[in-house]
């Protein structure tokens, strides 16, 4: 089962290396890893998707909390959340297939972000399943290039990640 772990970390050099090294040392493969700034300039947010069981996800959370520069870690897999992935796909088109690809873009609520004589570059956001479905429909046209940004996830509701009023005392370090 895929688990979505979210970590708040100090925005300092080397933090991402320590996090990735932890997964490598413990022989876990990271399916998706995204890092970005938060509303606090000194804190970054790391979203990690890893295919593992519940016990291993709990161990990974505990290991992460022991790393320096980690402020908070939470497995949000079972919590109400919204997650999104982003992909940019460059697909081959000719005069006869261009309209069909553009129709697929509309159906999947994607956007054309660049137009060439022989190609279209398309941006799509949504669940991993939606993006996989879109990619599968484009394969017959010829995917020239593709990049995915990785999953970002956020819990639903007004309480932010790391809010001690919501998460209690034992599930992570108190945010700074």
C-alpha cells in the first residue's frame, strides 16, 4: 500500500540528503518525493510517497523524527486529504491527429502549454490515476517526452500539519 508521509523540515542545506539517505539505508524505494517552501520562510515541506505496510510506515516516521532539522513528520495516508500530481507531456501530432489530441486534452481537463508544428506540450494536474489514464490514452500518438513533478498532499480542514491541538503530543516534534 502506498503511504504518504509529510515532513516539515528546517530550510537548511543537506536536509533532503539526510532524508533520502535514510530511505536508502533502510532499503525503501521512494515512489514520489517533492520539496517546497511553506508559508514560513525557515520551513520547507517534504511529501514522500512510499510503497510499504503500516508497520514500516510507522518505523519510517519514527526514524525521520530522529533526524536533525526535522520539525514534524506525519503519515497522512488514512486522514482526509487532497493530493495532486503534475505532469507535462510532449506528444507527437500531425494534421490529422491534432484535433483528436486536443479533444482528449479537454476531456481530461488538461491544458496545452506549447504548440509546435509536429507536437503539443500538455500540462495535466490531478490524481496519479487520472494522469496515468491520460498518459495511456496518449501513447498511441507517440509520447516524445514526459516529466512528472511528484505528489503534493495536504490534509483537509482548517488545522495545519503539525498543529499540536490536532496531533497530540506523541506523533511528532513540536513545531518551531
